[in-house]
């Protein structure tokens, strides 16, 4: 057998091993089926994500900012969405990553290498990239060219950072990962100004019993930290709730309403933020009381 044939066979064996994982097939194959046409949410905020992972574009007047980098393996879709929205990917000066999981860092290194985009990530997740890269779950993507990376700025709790005409208040809200960030900023459209809010990681997949035991959290302290994080930002003024995944704020339903010419902007709501954070609090309390999860 030639060396070339041996390498190909090994590659096929590894690919079949990866394809045997149901989650891998579900989230990392045929991602084009999740493509969404971009649309303006309000003011200078656009949606350029897919039907699963949210990505928001902010036109700061001095370059573009991306909230998140999309799923691993979906970079081409994100680039196309930015073009389709009428912007140039080369103008993306900053990318703020909600947390250090593979479904939110997919395009980060491409944008950094191709366009010089500056990457921002919560300080604890940047540390985990260096010390515990396995927590990024990058191994689940099955892409040999994907890996964790160094960022340009590590976001700290309470940071207030200006990007062009947009000033963003950041807080660390650990739980889903150690370095989840939340972000709050004003968005204007004509003479109307709204406060946008973004919570960078609601998922319970990293708070399941088996996962926590595997990473050494035998007392399940992560769940209590998650509850504290929800309480920390629950009372922030938020009139424009931006999702991290589409399920958080019913992105798909609202996008359909926008497409169909809904008279009132469905993304404007001054109670949705608190209601959703309370929903996640109640779900976590049920997990804490579930004997099967303790």
C-alpha cells in the first residue's frame, strides 16, 4: 500500500469515527441548510447569523463589530451574510465572542488572519483556552484545521469599551463556561434610542451531571454560579433582547414577522429580558431538585 493510500484510509477511518457521534452529524454537517438571509433588527444592529447560532453585526460608523463568530465550519455562510446585508467583511474591525465554545468561535481566526479583526473574549475563557483547551469542545467539530487561539483583549468584569460610536458595558456571567460575557449598549434609530442586552451563554449542556463530574466539579458548584450570574444582570434595563442562540429570543419567529412587514418591531420589548432570565432560573432550580441530576 502506498503512503498516500495509507494516509487517505486513516483519514476515512477518523472521519467515520467522528460521524458516529450523533451530535456531530446534527450540528456540523450540511450547515448551509441553516442559512438565514440577514436583516436589520433596529438602528445599526443587523442579524447575520444562521437559524441556530446568533451573530449580530453593529455598524459603529468607524468599522463593523461582530457579536460572536458563528459555528465551526460555517465561516463562508457568515461572510456571505455580511455581503448580503450590504457590508464588507474586510470592514469587521472587532469580534466580541460570547464564550469560548466551538459554535461561537468558528470564524474568529479567519477574520483575524484575513482582515486583521481584533478578537475579544472573557478573561476566564481566554485562560481556559491556554490551560484547558478541551473545555472549548473544539474536538467535537471534526475539523483538523480548527483550534483555540490567543485573543487580542481579555474582557474583565465591568469593562466599558467604546467601538466607534457604540459604547458597550460588559459583565462576566459565568456558568455555561467560566468566561461568559453579557453586554449592554444603546442603539438609536432616528429619534428613538433603546438599550440592547445580550447574555452570552444560557445552555445547560455544560451543567449536566456527567459533564460536571468529568471536569471535576463534584459539588456541582457551576449550577449555583449560573444562578448568581442570572441574578447579577436580571434587572438591567433591556428593551432590545439579542439572542445567543435563536431559541433564546424567538429569533426565527421574529425574523418571519419582519419579513412579512409587521407594523410593530417584534424585537422591541421591555419585559422579555427579565422574563427569559427568570425562565432559565426556574429551569435551573428544577435541575437542582432533580435526583437524577444530583
